[in-house]
C-alpha cells in the first residue's frame, strides 16, 4: 500500500509537470498566433518563397494544438492516478507513447535536415532581395525587420549589404539605426560592417543554447518514460 501510494504521488507529480508544460506551450502558441502578422509579415514580400518557409506562419496553431494536447494528457493522467481508473491509465499510457514516438521521429528529421538549413539555400537570396525592394517604402515590412534586428542585434538577413540598394539607403544615404547599435551618430557602412546578419545571429543563438535545449529535450523524454512505467504499474495494481 505504501509503494502504491508513492507511485500515485509520482504519477500526480509527473502529470502535473506535463500539464504545466502544456499550458506554457499553449500560451506561447496563442501569443504567436495573435502576433503572427508582425512576427512573420516579411514572408509576404518574398517572391516564389518555398512552401516549407510559408508553413512558418502556422507554427502558432501547431503550438496551440500541442499545448492543448499536453494539457489534456496531464489532466487525464492525474485523474487516472487519483481515481485508479484502468481505462484512463491505459489511455494515458497509449497517448504518451504516441507522443514519445512522434518526438523521436521529429528529432531524426531535424538531424537529417540540419545541413540543409545551414546551407546557402535559394530562399536566402530571395529574402535579401525582398529587403532590397521593400525596406524603406513598405511600412509594415520595415517595422518587422526593425523589430527583428533590434531583438537579435543583427543587420539584414545576410549582413549590411542587403540594404545597399534599398530605397531606405538611396533616400537617407545611411543604414538602419538597428545596424549600428554601438554607434551614436548616423549609421554608415563602416559602422554597419561589424554587425552580424540575422540568419547567423539566429544560428548563434541556437548554438549558444544547444546544451540547454538538449537538456530540456532529454528531461522531457525521461519524464515521459517514467510516466509510462508508473502508469503501467498502477494499471496492474488497480483493485489489489
């Protein structure tokens, strides 16, 4: 009885964490979906953008779905442990197993396609061309890039050269102020040269946090495995 009570507490804690994680992902997904215009508005200005890039616009809805699903799973596991329901425990085990297998498959896909993301893909030149054509004359497009460059401390997609023939530089004879974060005067070419491009800045950000991201992924996987083991033990001991 003592062991069974301990397992029920473990099950409740595991699913409580899953519930909170799902709620956090759901909140982020809602934020991305609501603010999708400012976050992903630049995609509308890229000619012949590949379908894979356009799918970024749906990431908010994907996060909402995942978050809601995890929240439901956490609630299901907690209720199954408290009420000692075989049906709920078995349903919880099946759902978590499916999630685990999907996560493994997603990890494999990301590993396989990592070299493609790092390569000089054709759409990178298209993004740079969209900056050259629209920055300085399209207000929403300019605002999105200013916000992006300000957040990532970067300049352009590749680097400052993306702005060289843009309407903004042609009109003002200077570069965006976000390209010269360390300069107090007008942003000239010399000052902008020292600022990295946004693509490289994003890669650097991911690499700097790679250990943390890997740790979180492994922690989630371990939590899911432990939850499945405990749910099966409780399932076999229901009514005993």
